[in-house]
């Protein structure tokens, strides 16, 4: 299940081109259905709690958190919820590539400039109810910006305008950004990719999330090989027809 070496080829490809939006390009595929299943499972965790904000992270890079967060945002939006996907990976942002948007302004603009009008930097997408806030210019101090009081204020303001806010974060073991945001948001979704994740790194990630009392609402095991009994289909390798 775990490997010690990263799949550098896939990682580079993802960073270059952004995530695959199968829930938009092939909404009737088995893979898209798996994302709707993830949506349902997250909603079950919302039964007794009002979850307005979710962090998506992983132990290391290349495990599919950006693909997962983008597609989960789409399926929540298509259900009728007003969703904002925020690229909070201010080190290696990809959401603007995924949705083919400009990234001249974004989250860093909100955090560093005064009197910014939200409507001017939040992108409305072709998918009804889905909105995007890109990362903006890469700052020298992402962790400090995310840990600021202004970030708390921004979250509170956005929660008044959207039903659900999804934060695409960096891997948690590499930098502290995801740990910071896990402590500020209502829930955390942890993505593990079969054959890519490192066992020690996964255990370290759990420890880091425990330290900040993160509310881990679920773990997504990504890339499991399809079995013939069809009870173990998973989006990572299932055909997209």
C-alpha cells in the first residue's frame, strides 16, 4: 500500500496542468459517481454539526488532494449548495490551472491589501453555484498569513455568503499551513494515495492533526486497484467511460 518513493512524473504533470475535473467532463462516469459517494459520506458527518468549512490535505505531495477537493466542490455545487473552493496552497497553487482562471489576485490579495471587494476577486464558474478564489501571488510567508486574525475574519465573512467553503491545502507534513487551517475550520478530509503515500508520513500527519485537535471527518483512500467483484471500485483507476 505504501511506498517510500514519490511518483515524481505524476506530480509534475498535475502541477503543470491542474486537476482532472471528471465530475464536469464525464458526470455520468463511475469515477464521478465515486465523488458523489464521497459527498454523501461527508454529509453524514454533518448530521449533528453545521460544517461550513472543510480542509483537504494529505501527508505528502502527489496524493490527489487537489483533484479530490475540486471534484468534491463540483458535486456539492451541482446538488444546489453554494460552494466556494479556495486555493490555500500559496506555495504551489493549481486551482487556477484546473479551472483555467487568472491568478493575478486571490487569497493573498485579501490577506495583504485593504478594502478589497470580494466580488472583484472571486470567480464565478460555468458550474452553477460553484465559485473559485485562487491563491493570488505567491507570498514569502504563507503560514503567517493563514495564521493571522485577518484570515479568521475572512473565513467568518465568507461563511455568511456560502453554504460550504473548501480549502485546498499543501501537504501537512511538509509545511504547517494545513495544520494551521485545520485548527480554524470545521472539518478536515485527509487524502491518501495508494502506492504514493509513505506510511511514516501518514502517521506523522495524523499526529500533527491531533495536536491541533482537527476534526477529521474522513479519509479518502485514492488509487486502489479495481477488483473484479466491483465492490472495491475507486476513482483512481476506474475507467472514465
